[in-house]
């Protein structure tokens, strides 16, 4: 399977979700529970992070079919795996020169979200802080009720911050 076909497949899946399920993945609230592999504990990065975090699962944990089985669980009937892509350095011999060359090899594998599985013992699942509140409504209430609140300005940066020296 060619990598561009994989990207195209995933992109089409996101577009279909937006059109049919009215999911807008970029409207998720800020969260510390980013998509990560349940076994390795590694947080997904790059395209994989964007893709997996956009999916409508409550759990941030993902695993391969074999990892699920090794943990004592099984994938629920009818559940669909999602593709993740990774790159690794690869050394190979150039056929024309016979010299060792280094290149990047792309691979993909299929993962399931913890919500798509059953039977994994709770002791093997890290505890997470789950927030069942709307942070926008709560932020508005805090701002509304805050005495002598600082001025709020919008800026063209990728994060929110408070400036004590300017009190804004």
C-alpha cells in the first residue's frame, strides 16, 4: 500500500465523518489526554496525533490487535481498526554503486481504541482525569463573575497567556 493512498484514505475518512456525523475535530477542547499507545505509553505525534485525536472516542488509549490480545482482551465484534503511519531509518545497499545508503522507510499498522475492546483488566489501564464539563461555559462564568478582571486581547499566536506586567 502506498503512503499517499494511506493519507488519502484517512483524509477521506475524516471528511466523511464531518459530512455525515457532523463531527468537527478541531473544535475539541484542550485536553491533557492525548492519543497514546496503551502498551508503550508513547504519545502519537504528527499526522497520527491529529487523526486519532479527531476520532469520537472517550479513551485516549490505542493498541494493535496483538497488543489487545496480549493484555487479555479482545476487540468487540464489528469494530474497525484505524491506520497509523510511522517512519524508520533504513540502511540498504545501492544496486549500482554497492555503497551503503540510508533512507527513510514508511510503514503503517492498524490500531483499535480501548473503547473498541473488552476484557482488558482495569489494573492494566492507567487512570485518567475525565472532564465532563463544557470548559467554554465555565470560562465565561469565571470571566463574568471575576472582580476587576484583566483586559482580554486576541493575538496571532498559538497559545493563550497572561501578562502580569500589563495585566491582560
